[in-house]
């Protein structure tokens, strides 16, 4: 039986990640089974667009390169892609993530169940240079998923470690049936990252909207579909930790305004009341026993992260954000001239 056709989408906005971008699109193109389409969307950066067309198309002739024709930001870039993809399943890979061999196959396997509308995978951090795990991002064993690894776009302690149904997927490594976007529209362009502004939660809102629209549907987390997510130096600082967590709170407040607090915070409540306290106690025990230098700072990092997130949420709720979901044209009705360059 033939499996679904696939379109892999990579969105990029900055010249600073050129080497990572080359690795990302290369790892996507080399997957087995081979994708039917690999589409690179450049987000309002003419210099990067020209370079990608000049250099990447020489290395990967099957690659398609286009520019974001919608609102600046990751959501607009993804929605641009949705107007041009052709696969039954649309896969999103970050421009600084390198997909492991077999990644695409693991993402596609759960789609054998007709009730599955989306599948996402896991992400492990690639620390910059000679850096190991920083004290701001502690983990139980120093190598596995840490409580705060979501801050740098990676899988985190508290997520399932085997194939399981989840509320939402992680943006750097996720896929959806294309029909989902035809039914409920695309990513809200009032949410999500714009350049280096660390907002998010557009994936959460979309996943909630999709499951609400299709009762009985399921979203699957498949940790074997693994990518390695590059972490830049600037994301290892205390300042970034505070800024990213505050922005997460703002984003969660926006999602709560759109779908209600029960759905917007259903996963976060257990994470905040069980996973984070365990992490703090573990690090405090390590500090008291002298088992690991920096353990006290790591305990503090978890407290700082939770506090900043709560403050961002309170600030966002007080502002009563008006956030409207956006839609994209149906694939069959995409505008003339929207084809990507080869």
C-alpha cells in the first residue's frame, strides 16, 4: 500500500544561520522514504532569498525556494508555504534543526490510523562550540531532556518518552495532514516568532483548533522521529531565559483568550505543579550534598523560569489581547503565480 505524499517545509529569516540552514534542507532532502517536495520559505530577507536561490538550488536542484508573501514572521512564512505545498502530509522542520536518518519515516507511520491528523517528533539540543549543558537548563542526568529545554526549542522533561497522544506539537519538528489546513485554516499570524522576538504558541493554538473541529481525531508525539536542534550562544544566558519565559507567558495568555484557559493550560498545569517542583528539589539536594557544582543556580533557574512565565501570563491577561485566528487559501484555490522558484 502506498503511503501519503509529503511536503517538507523549512522557513528561514536570517543570514546568521546559513550553515544550519544548509544542514536542515540537506537532512530533509536525504530522508528515506524520500519526500515528494522540499520547500524553503525566506521571511522578508531579499539577500538571503537571493543567496538561497543562487547556492542551495545548485546543491539541491529538487529544492523549491520562495519568499514569504504574507505578514512578516514564522506564522506568515508557514502560511505562504501552505499556499504552495502539494503533499498529503505537510512537515515543518526548523532552519536550525538537523533531521536524523529515518526521521520522516517515523513521522509518517502513525498516519496509517485515519484518526491521526498530526504527528510530531522530539528534538535534542546541539550545544554551541565546546559548551555542555548550561546551569540555566538543568536535567536529571545532564544528558537527557531537561525541565526547561523547551526554552531552546527542544523536548523537555514531562513529555512522553514513547509514542503517545498529546494536545499539541513542537514547532521545530511537526507534521499535519494537509486537509487540516483546508478545514480550519492556517497558523494565526497574530501569534508566533517574528525574527528574534521569542513569542510562540501558534502551534498550540492550531492543534487545539484542529482537534476541536474534528471530534475523535488524535495528535501523536513520536519521540523516535528525532531532530538535533542547534542552540545559539545567546540562548544560554540568564537574560534570554527570562525574556523567553516572559514571552511564553504572554503567548499563553493570547491562546487562552482564543480557546479558553482550560484547553490553553491543560498540559501546563501538571508541568508546573509536578515536573518543575521535582526539578527544583533535585537540584537543591545536589547542591546540599555537593554532588554538582552550579546545582543551586540550576534550582534558581527553574524558579526564575516559572516566575517569568507567570508574570508574562498575568501581563498578557491584564492587557486582554484581541487575537484573531487567520486563514490561508485552500490549496486548490492558491493564487496564480504563487509557484516557488527552482
